[in-house]
C-alpha cells in the first residue's frame, strides 16, 4: 500500500485528474517510495509511522519525476533525485556505504 495517495500527489502538484493518467501518477509514486526505501536502506512499510518530512520528500520526488519525464529523450543529464530530497532522507539513514570499511 502506498504511503502517498493519488489525491495527495495531485494536490501537491496542483494538477487535475484529467492532466495525468492515474496509472502514470501511481508509477511515479511507487518509484519515489522505492527510491526513498532504497536510499534509507529499509522498507518504509516497516516504519510505525512515516514522518511528515519523508512524505514531503516523496511528494517532491513524484513532482520531479513528472516534471523531468521528457528530458532524458533530449540527452539532458539529470540527477536521480534533487539534493534537497537526499538531504531530508539523510537524517533518517542509519547506515552509509562507508560504514564498516
């Protein structure tokens, strides 16, 4: 089950239901939630409650995926996620790639 609903994502992005297909928007939501889970090194579903700033990070990433959806076809180099999203998630990350090295 998604942490972010289609309604909340649309509200955040200020778009109407007829401006983007539900399936595509859900794909962006799923991808954003998976990115955050991977970055944190734990499944968001395992959290008792998802902190508000992690939800904001997911919403920002959903909007980012929507906004840059065509840039790759023109050969523009883009980041996987804006630094502001990673900055939010950093405070919840328990392990780093250099831990134990």
